[in-house]
C-alpha cells in the first residue's frame, strides 16, 4: 500500500473516533514507524510500505483511536530543546511548563554554580532542561513515584547529565537534605472535582498521582511551599507552576511562609501559570 493511502485511511479512522488531530497523528505515527521525517511522507506519497510496517501502523492507529496519547505510543515527547523518554507512569511534559524554563533562565542569566532542587520531577523535563542550559549548575530531583525516578534517571543518562544531578525516590514530606539556591516544582494541582472532568486523553492515560492536588487542588502546593521554606537558602528563589485560578491563594500561602512574591508569569494562553518568589 502507498504512503498517501495509508495516511488517509489512518486519519479517517481517527476522525471517526473524534480525535481532532487525526491527520497529524496519522502522519506522525507512520513517519515514526518508517523512521523518516514527516516531510518525507509529503514528498513521497506513492512510495510503497511493507505489510509488516503497515500492520504496526494499524495497531498504533487502533490504540490512538481509543484515546491513548501519541507520546505514550511513541514513548517520547519533545520538551524545550530535547526529546524525553516518557511512559504511562509519568506526566507527559506540557508546552505550558516551558514557561518555567524560560522564567528560570531569565532569572539566572547572570548566575553561576547554583544548586537547584526539583520537587516532583516526573520525567525530569524541568530540571534536566535547566541543567542543559546552565552548564555549571548542579541538581537534585525527588519524586514519590519509583517509576518516575527510574525514567528520569534514564533521561539523565540519555542527556549526558549523570554527573550533575542526584535523583531520589522520596515523599516531599520526608526529604530534608541540602540547602538550595533555587527550587522548582510543578506539583499536582488539579482539585479532585475537576479531575473527573479533564480531557479523556488525560484522565484515562496519565497518572493520578501527577494530577491530584487534593480536594481544593492546593494540598501538594502547600507542602512544596512549606518544604521550600526550610530547604532554600536566604534569598533563594522558588518557582512553582500553578493552575490559572490559584494565584491569590498561592500568593497568600507564600507570604504566610515568609516568601516575597516577585512575579506571576502568564502562559501562551495569557493565563496565570507560574509564580516566582524569594525566601526572605
Ligand atoms: C504534575 S507532575 C510534574 C512532573 C514533571 N515535573 C513535569 O513538569 O512534567 C507532579 C509530580 O509530582 C510527583 N509527586 C506527587 N506527590 C508527591 C509527593 N508527595 N512527594 C514527591 N513527589 C510527588 C508525582 O509523582 C509527579 O511525578
């Protein structure tokens, strides 16, 4: 069967299953299976694909039609300047989280040799992206999930950062090691009521542990702030991701825990996404 027909068939099936990115997804899956860039598909529409590859494609299209995210089917996701390994046990890195990287790089443009901690590192996308950009920074990452720790270690090795970061499996409550110049966290912050209403792709396929912020969505954020207040050096910075409607409550918590709020940063959709604060 030729490339163009395969893509159209795949796209048609995904459209029937109400996958809005049906054409793109069909192209991405086929280009990955034949190990070529998407442009190759467009330039070679008549090229024949082997039955073996076609059968792998059909299997992936079927899984995608059930809502399984593309990142899970491919086992990888681009974030900032790198490609991260992902699995169903970690949150798929989100483009909105890149706001944290941008913010931290601006904040640290003149800084050298900082020690940074990532609380709830997941795939490692935040701290590893920062370490790649700031060659003399050292990092520590913690996560309560063993699977996240294992996967982030794989990403660390893949990115050649093994000597610049230590990763621990730890509940935030039990981690009391070191003093840091900067703490970054994208904690679970969805309230339990909203959790049920999230997109099917997210609720059915992403780990609840990465999303569930308790009844009010603020349970884990509060833990991050309280712990950071102990682990940050004086004048150290906390950069935390929040939901669009949590700014006021989180700023209050920060003030209560002796933080000065420097700024609230909005995401590409102009929604409040990240708060920068200083331990005073
Ligand atoms: C929203 S995900 C963020 C993952 C990654 N940093 C990112 O931005 O893609 C939150 C992470 O916090 C971890 N986590 C949840 N509760 C935790 C706790 N009590 N202590 C440490 N990590 C926790 C989860 O396992 C998950 O990996």
